[in-house]
C-alpha cells in the first residue's frame, strides 16, 4: 500500500467512524484484476444513518486528504451508497442490503481487513 493509498483509506475509515459506521472492511484488491485498488465497505442501521455516513465521510476526506469523489450513486434511497475515489470505491450499506449482496465474498481472493467498531 502506497503512502497516498494509506492516507486515503485512513481518512475514509475515520470519516465513517465519525457517524458510527459498523463492520468496516478494507478490501485490498491490488493483487487482482479489479476495477480499483481498494473497496471500503461499511453499514448503517437506517437510510438516515447511511446518508449521514456518506456525507460526513465525504466532507472528512475532502478536508483532511484534499480528495473529492469522482462520482456518488445511491443517495436517493440510501440502501447502498457507492462513492468512487478512483483507487478506492466506498460502499455504504444498510445491514440487510449488505447481507443480500455479500460484496466482500465476491472478492474473496482479496486481502480483507476488518476494522474494529468503536463502540
């Protein structure tokens, strides 16, 4: 992981934790032929929390890493919000949606690091 990658990932995770995101997973896909180098996945308990996680994380990353997402999708219903940061794609799910899509296991050949919940 490069210094730039670590800075981006650390800021994404910290921004998620600001809104008490749960079950944060950092999926390192650098050894795979994948659409990006990293996925960062987390979940919230409601559409309100999922939206708050996305907004807070976006602002946190912009302020601390000076990076804005290229694209954001899913804010209409906030079941699954995806944010494209180029080398990293962020997925913020409601619990049921995350369980249904089981995105971590789609990339089970990748190295997955789970971040301990803050509370």
